[in-house]
């Protein structure tokens, strides 16, 4: 996680960049901005900053040319000065002077997350930016709806290391449960485009994994902790049903011997201290505990409201196989196979994307709508897909 | 917790003891047995062993005399040899030779919990006892039903340090949700006397509190950890909504600034290691995280099945004010005031008591039924109440 957005600031100086949007959470700042990248279209050019990009381009003789890219970056909230330095170095606070469709007030930046309130004065002081605060839940929902409607191969299931993309019928999208796993977890029942309710949540989220993980393993980064967990064995520390039942199942109530009866339950042993456990095993137990718990509470809420789809987003997941696997297993276990967890390829940027989409409401270019447009013969066609490098390329061909 | 049932074995040698029942869990062994204590009726006589006692007595001239006491003890499962030593020292494995109503086979002992399977050979080898395994969930339910029907002032609510006893109408007891918080957590929908279903559970339970707590604080006992938590401040380590929102509420979705957004979320700070946090604060954050989580999942399950009462039992709670307060607050928060958490004074012995009650099915004395009898004019009267020392005294006057 460290270093994102902070190294190699010389790159991309040739970009015309504009329309910054921020999601300032408890642990991470997520950033989205546009660039006119005619001379700067490859990802290498913004090496070190780019998480993913949407590339909107078309340019044959009888087509109107639209060539822009949406950039996705993250910074640690505790290193907000690096975020400010980056914005300043790219002059993001001034917007795109050449774009006549832009808001006249160049110093207003759409921002969501608690930090949009907490750091408003800092952004004003350091960059002259006025943060235009957009409701956090609205942004998450707008971002998720955009991704689910506009991008092919965005949603997928993940079970036993098998990723299967799910094609969502736009007419059958609502209602669904959106579970955003950031530092904490929000669970939102989404009924329609701007119709939603935060129905639940839990404080046991990404901040718990990283916070407890740091205390227990001395890891230096969230990603290092995730990597460690991949190599660990939770059975060393978790008390399994088989540990209590002498190796047998408790089949009468459907608990196999390998079901975790008590997370960290073996650590009650008097013979071992923290240093006697491998950090890998600790990390794995922690990840299973938290992923399982989120999956269970999400399923119970989906059941409560009769929602057949549960989408998981937020930076906790960040495409990590074991996290997704555990959440999927939890949803599968508690629903007795009736519900499935769905994941989003661009899970971490729902809020920032939603804040970005909010520019539209103020007369900004309809880039979001272009992504969302269904193909229409002789008028325009939209095709978006996820590329191997994680970018989403969307070609919008508008026929004049 | 240490030392229970292991010290001062010389006491009570004069007791005629019988009818041992065991609940051997992942962390604790819970034990129930009878004594004929005519010469040994005060609690002091069994100092060091007694958790609680039911005293069943009457003895005036025109009344049939019944004078027995039910004893409740616990041992750590990791110190099972102390449990075996205790049984041996009191000759519990031989039953009561004088009681003609007893089962003819003296070496069969009712036992539940996973350890009844795991340690069956050990009990056979060391004591010649054959453990008659009784289903764990059946025992929890039988124990809870017994307490709720037989004992006055058994169930209570706990909010803001205020304990209010709840009188349960026997005709309106079912259905209810029983949440047993042991090393792990089982959630059981109880429909009637022998009619129940384990509907949910969570691995984040008492074993997690004690296991993670040991690793993080180096506490030497569960009770010490609970005591520590009482002196701590969770705001030092938990990330609150106000921490993210710069001190303000996120009122639009009903989150006040003091709501925990992310348990242990402040521990992501790079400036602090584990040793920089006070064990008291760590213990408190941990207790809040786990209690909150149990309360939330319990409420979601009660909601799912339309259950208006949730009873919490198991040794995790052990009458600890802050634990009960947090569970109550969680149930209150998530139900928006519509549901209340209920606690049981003898919460830790549901399983052992249920195993004990199982003797009845094999022709044992109807002591359980005597407790449960409603007063009947000129025939018998039953009155049970909880005394200040935690004992339940039940006088059964059977008029001949």
C-alpha cells in the first residue's frame, strides 16, 4: 500500500488532467480523475499512480473523437500530505482549462467519506480547494450501479479459486445488497438508481484486520499482511469442531470436524505466547474470522430483505483470492447453498467513482451516461470490457 | 477461573454425593452433582467447589423430608486431570449407594459437550466411568427450559448497570432464541420442551476473547482479562465515526460520532506498537467487538424467525456487567429498541444441568419436576428463589 501515488511524480506531466474526485476514508484516500491523454495513453506513463483506468476513445473519420481516461489511485489517510503533494504536482486543483463544458468554479472538488468533513480546512489551506461534500452512501451506490450497468465482466463469483463472471441483466439488477468493506463495513439495500437504505453494518472490517494484524504480527503493510495470510494455516490457532469433539463431526447440527468452533480458541493454551505462533498462521486466522463474519452478517441481511444478490466491495477485498473464497464459503454455508457472494473488479473505488459521477449533476460531460448507454443502431454504440491489466476500456462511437 | 474445584479437597468428606453430570467444552468443564447434605448444609462446607447450589429441603412433622443440594463447579478443560482428581476424591463415580431410586449401573455418567467424545477413554481408564453422551444442544435447551420454568428471578435485563428481573409466563415462553456463548457461540430456536433447532452461531465467542486477549495482553486468566476490560477505554484503539468525520455524527444514516466504525481501527497507526497500548484498553476494545458482534448476529436471527425474546447464556457472560451491557446495547441498537437481551443468573451451567436432567429419563428421582411444579393446594407447594449468595433455594413441601 505504501508508495502508491507518491513515487515518480515526474511522469504524466504531459497529461491534461481534470475533475478530481476523492473518497477520504478512515484508512485510505481513494482518488479518481480524468486525463486527456492523447500523448499519454499507456499505463506506464502513470506508473506508480494508476490502479485501474477507463479508457474512453474512438477516432475514425466519421466518428466524433472522445479520448479520455479515468484514473484510480489510493493513498493512506495517515499520509494525506502525500495526497496533497500529488494533487499539487499535477495541478488537479485547477481543473481542465480547455474544457468548455466544465464547471466554472475550478476550485470545487467533489469529495465523500468522513475525511471530506475532517480534512476540509486542510484542503482549503494547502490547495485552495473547496471540498463539495457528497453523501458517502449515495456515492457507494452510484459507483456500484455505474459499474454493474456499464462494464462487462465487472461482477464475478469466486469459489475454490474459480472466478466466474456473471452477466447482470440491467432490468433485473434491483434490489440487491451492497456490502462495502472499508475500515468498517456498511450494508446497503439498493432499490434503484437513487433509491437505497443503509440497513446494517459491522465494525469488524478492514480496519480490524489491519489494526489487529499489525498488533499481532508486526507487519508493515496491509498487503504484506494479506500475503502472509496466504501462507498460513488457521488450524494452528483456531479451535475446530474436531478439536472439541476428538476429531469427529458434530453431524447432528451440520458441523463438520473442520468447522471453526472458536476463532483464536486454541490461543487460550497456557503453553504458548504470541511469539510462539507463526505470523502467517495468525494472519490467516484473522482473515478467516473477519471474512466469515462479514459473509454471515451480509447473508442474514440479504435474507431479511429477500435480496438474492449480494455484492461485496471496498478495499478490504482488493481481489485477494483467499478473502473472496472465505466470504463465498460463508455465504454458501449460512445460506445452505441458496445465496452466492458476488465481487466487483473495481471494488475499491465505488465511493470515489460515485463522487466523480456527481459532477454530472452539475452539468459535467455525460461520460458516465456514455458508459451506461445501451447500443443504439446508427446513433452510438457502447462497449466496455475489462482488460488483462485490470483497465476497463470503453469505446464510445458516436456517429454524427 | 484457576483453582476452582481443585483446592481444599478435604472439605465435604461427610457428604453423600451422587449423580454426576458433565459438560466438557473446548475451554471449560462444567460439573453438576447432588449431595445429601444433612450434616453439610452450609455453603462454607464446600468452599472452593461450589458455584451455586439448589437446596431442596423440607422437614416438619407432617411433611415428607427431601433434603438435597445441587452443586455447580467448573474446571479448565486443559486441566482435566484436576477434574478427574476431584471426582475420585469425592467418589462421585460410584453414585449414591443408599438411594434406592437410582440407576442400577453406578458407573454411567451423563456427559455432554465435545469432550464427552474426546475424553471418553480417559474417563474410562482413570475412573472406570462410562460417559453416557447426551446431545449438546438438547442439554442446553433442557437446562434453559428448566431454569426459566422452575426458578424465580432467574431471567433479567441489564441496561446501564440496571438489572431488572423478568417474570416469564410459562404459557408464553416459546418460541425463544437461546444464545449460548461458550468458546464458540450456538444460537438455538427453542419451540417447546424438546423441540428446537440450532439455527445459527458464530466462531467469534468466548474462546476468541480469551485467546486473542491472552496474545494481546499477556493476561493469565479469563477473569483477569474481564477485570482489565472494565478499567479500559476502547476509544483509544477503536476508530469511531467521529474519528473519520472530524468529530461530527454521520446522522443521515443514524451513526453518532461515538459509534464504533472500525474495531481496532486506530491500531493501524504506524506510530504505535502493541506495547504502546494499555492492556486495559485492548481488553475493552476486544470485549466490545465480540459482545457487539454476538448481539448483532443474535438479533438478526431473532428477527429472521420472529422471536421476541433472546436469552444469552454460557460462561463468556458470567454475570460481567460490561459484557451484558454491551450485548444489551447491541440488541437495542440493531433492533431500534424493539428487542431486549435477557440474561440468566445460572448462565454457565445450561449444558451440565441439561445432562443432569437426562437422568430423569432413566427413572431417576423427579427432582427437576419438583422444581417445575406449580403450587397445588393441600398437595405440595414449590417456591424457588435466588438468594444473595447466588444459590437457588427451592423448598418442596410435599404433604402426605
